[in-house]
C-alpha cells in the first residue's frame, strides 16, 4: 500500500493486470509448498481477502478484484541471503500479445 501511494499508482476495476511472483523458500518448505496454493493465497490477499469470513472486508485492497489478473508467472527458488525468506511480487498492466 505504501509503495502504491508513494508512486501515485491507482488501479481501477477495468484494468487488466499481470503478476510476476518469486517465492523464496528454504528446505524443506520449497518441497512442501505447491505454487498453485500459494498463488491463490497471493491473489486473494491482493483484493483484501486474507483469512476469516469472505463476507467481511477486513483489509484494504491493492486491486479491486483478482479477476482482473490475466497473466501470472510464478516460481519458487532457494532464498538468497538478502531475501530474509520473503519473495517478490511485481504487478503491471497486462499487454495482450
């Protein structure tokens, strides 16, 4: 939210989006976690759906709805030292080929 605000980026409901995700997972987690399950968690969280009831909007949305996402690239890899076991998420406008 801070990065979006600082850069003056707004996302409207009609905008088509693309995600590029890198998950840094150390052993044994890299073998345990499925990218499809982590992707669902990420997409839900982007529009404020993190745990709890789907009826209540408890968190701010980064994007209006995850149905705006037209393309996703996701990979998992061993974490570099500076990653602190986190990852990277890039959201950009989707450009049709």
